[in-house]
């Protein structure tokens, strides 16, 4: 039962991270007029771009971890 609950949590986490990232990209486009500006990643301030990069790295980490567990039961 607990393992099934964990699977659902990871699926939901992937879903929400994806939609939050898309929402941030849309917000950035509406407010700033562009989707992603690489210079803002290296800026000292907290920016949409840094949050987007963090969420994408988190999503990739979750997906790789899930694939590893599937291949090594």
C-alpha cells in the first residue's frame, strides 16, 4: 500500500513541477516579453530563470531516479 502511494506522489510531483515550469515561462513572457534569458541565470538576484532551471533539474532527477528503480527491482 505504501509503495503504491509513493508511486502516485512521484507522478503528481512530476505533473505539478511541469505545470509550474510552464506557468513561470508564460508569466515571464507576459511580464518581460521573452521566455528565457540565459543572462538572468547568472544574475545575483533570484529570477524566474533560476527557478525554472531548478525545477527542470528537479524534474530530470526524479525521472532518472524512477528509471533506475524500474530497471533494478
